[in-house]
């Protein structure tokens, strides 16, 4: 059964910041393409919400992470009828610190 995928405010901000950074370094076309691929990966969670690694060490509940193209980490929470994309972290960002800010 498919579930809804929702982007939380922190994840939306992460996508915007990531787009801005890549656009400045490599151009808007490359940035847009990268963001589209990340969003598509997030949307695939609608059919496979239990994918990724469960991360109870980062917070209570059903927090999970999945890598994206060896450069980003998608942090999400599985709810009964939805997947909430909590953060999208680029590079080697500290997950605990980023989630503390959320």
C-alpha cells in the first residue's frame, strides 16, 4: 500500500540551500537536475517506506536514514499513513547536530 510523502520545513530548507550552493558552483541546470533526483528518491519511499537504516540512536520513534548518490543523507520518519522527510543533509554533516536544530 502506498503512503503519502511529505517534506517537513527543515527538508524544504535543505533542498533550497543545496540548490543555491550547487547553482553557484556548477550552474542552475546541474543544481535543478540534482534536486529533482533527490525529490524522486524521496517519492520512491511512498512504496517502500521501511527502506533505509533505522536510527533510534538519533531520536525516538521510527526515524530512518538512506544515502543518496554517496553525497547526501535523507532523514525521514515513517508514520502510519505517511513518510515525513525530516532533513536532507549534504556531505558529511553531523546528523545529531542537524536534528537538534530541527
